[in-house]
């Protein structure tokens, strides 16, 4: 069972998702430059709202490279040694579990997407193996000090450390690593998946797919030339004390995301209540998601205008091709809405409606074409309730 969410959302002057030179991200589509918001940006914006829409904090995850630091602080607070020593112990523990740590930054090689309890589990592992890990940490510290006196010894020590860090963990150790990385009760890991290159056994197949949002029309990046004046400047002084530019655009975006409830159920180990609340939080959070880029200076705090929800047994339709030819009118939102609903209606007539369980549409303006009027609702709560109720049928999961 798949829920699809199609949204049209217009943002005024904004720079919601910047590229490497600080400009709003763009993409060429249909031969025209479009505004773009990356899927990663939208997922993060949605994740930060999950606890506002029915999930508790301990049911959500964190993306971090700082497990070593967090665990070391806890161990030091427990009186097991100075923080520098506990850092070395945790580093040995992570290496034993199969996670490479950069010796300079003391960060894990990549961002790990883990549950809130991961640090506690890592601390427990280090305490359980404290004698062995502490002895190894002390030995390496002594070897490093000795190697500093001999250049060749330093190279040998570095090679030995690298080899130790990349050694293959035993089955018992892998079981402990699985406990630390356990995501069976972590809603956002279940939704957006996880990949760990060094051990595919810890990967999680995403239940949700999220498209890059693109503008329904062509855009041009503009810039705001600003000046600032020193408030304490003497009255007889003139001129600006700061000058600069900020890039921005204004665009109406088409946003698309879906969630496979059967995959979500598998990822969350069949915990019915958690699956139901996760699906509800996913829907509400994506509707309310607004990237935070430059919001303090631009306050582009708009809401989606048009919503289309489709519940289907299989298959998915991204409706971006409705805008392959850029919308070119003074009423961009109305024409974008018409284009989107007409394209969906055309796909249904051409490919058939087999597998589509329900269609629900809503618009702030209340006017929708190419949609059966019995499928149109008048509020977000009505929209979400109808979509989730339809998705409950035949899934074995009662979605509130």
C-alpha cells in the first residue's frame, strides 16, 4: 500500500536551499532553468517536525559523526577516567565494532543514522569490555609516544593502527554493533533508510521516496544589494559600514513524496501503533515542512496551496511532467494547479485506475478542476483523515 503526496507551494523572496556559492539551487527541466529544493533538504525539514505530529523524541533518530565524543563524556562523568582517556577507549571500541574513526577529528568516517539510544548502548559496550579496551588504548598511546622519536616507527604504528581499525569484527561483536545500530523503533530511519558501506547488514531500505522540488515555471536568480550603518557612528560621519549581496528567487514549487506502508511495517518490526503514528507524522510533517535557509532575513513562511493525495496498491506517478513546458502566466498557482490535476487525470485515463484505491484533493482557494467533486475536501485535517483512512484498508494497520 502506497501513499503519494503531491503539493504545490509558492515561496516569495527566498533562498531556502543554497548551492556551493550561496545561490538558490536550480535545475534545467524542459529546456528552462527551474528553482530547486533538494530532497535531502525537504526530508530534514520534515524530520524536525515529527515530534510535533505524534511521535516522541525517542522514536526518532539522529544523524551524527560524534558518537565517540558523546560516549566519552558519559564515561568520564561516570568517573572512569579523564575525558582524553575515555575518548581513546571509545575509539578502540568503535574500531572493534567495525567503525573507522578519523584520528585527527575523532569523528566516525561517515554520518551514522541511529536511534537516540545508540550512545547509551555504546557506553554499555565499552564498560563491559573496559579492561581490554583500556589496555589497548594505553598500549597504542605508548606506541605513539615511542614512534614520535623514530620516523620509521611512526609509519609502522600508523599502518598497524589502520589495520586494526579495519579488521573484520566477529559474529559476537557484530551482534553488539547491531544492538547499537538497531533502528526497529526509529521512525525516520525506517522512512528514509540507512546505508553503511562497510557492512550492508546494517542497511535499511527506505520506505519513503522524496523528489527534488522544482518550480513549475522558469526562474531567474536575483540579488539583494544591502548596506548596514554603524548605530554608534558620529553624526558628522556618513556612508555605509557594511555592503554585500544576498541571492534569492521567487518560485512556485511542485513537491512529491510517497511512502510504502508495507515496507514501513517491515522496517518497524510490525509494531502496529508505531507504524500508524509514523505514517500520520510523515503526512503532516511533509505538508508543513519549510526549509530554514535564510528564513530569518526573508521569512518565506508560506504553506502549500494545493494538495493531492493518492492511495494505491502499487506503482507511483510523479507528476512533474505536467510542468515540462514551464507555466507562463500571471496566475502561476491557479495554472499550476490546473496543469497538475489535468496531468493526473490524463495518466489515469491512459494507464487506467487499476490499483488506485482513493484520490483526495484540497486547495486553499477551494477551486479544483479535473477532480471529481466527491474527492475534494475543505481542510488539511479532512485531507489527512481521508488519505490515512483509505490507506488503512487492507494493510492490517489502522492509521489514525
